[in-house]
C-alpha cells in the first residue's frame, strides 16, 4: 500500500467566451495494490451517498492505466456532486413557453 497522494488535472470543458481557459478539475488519488482509490488531499477516501470510488488498473494492452482510471473517477465524482440534493433540476432552468393569445 502506498501512502503517496497523487494529483490529476482533468479537462472538463473547452474554452468559451465566458471561460477562455476552459474548465478543469483536480482529483487526488492513491494506489493500493492494483487499485486506484480516490481520496481527499489529506488522504481520506471519498465516499458519496454510500458509494466508494475505487477502480482496478493494469499495465497490459486494453487495460486502464492508473491515470486513466483516476481521470474517469474524478469525472464521476464531479457528476455525483452536481446531482446532489441541492442542485438544479434538469429542464427547470430555461424559459417557459406560453401559448400565443394570452
């Protein structure tokens, strides 16, 4: 088991007018045996809604590398946090189309 906390920067969105540098997020992980375990910067494993973020990686062709597995889980954590109990409900942030004639 390694106590070394590694960092990964994951690119989420490309550049736009409002965000010329794009959007990226930072994830922290450590390697335990053949598994990548997502954790906070202090080393505490992340658990959201009872879900733990751990994925197996390998070195052979067709298997995920350590950094690929960490990048995928960083995106999953970001998505899980965006869909929390206090997040906006999809479809309720746009204009309301009213029928003509009122």
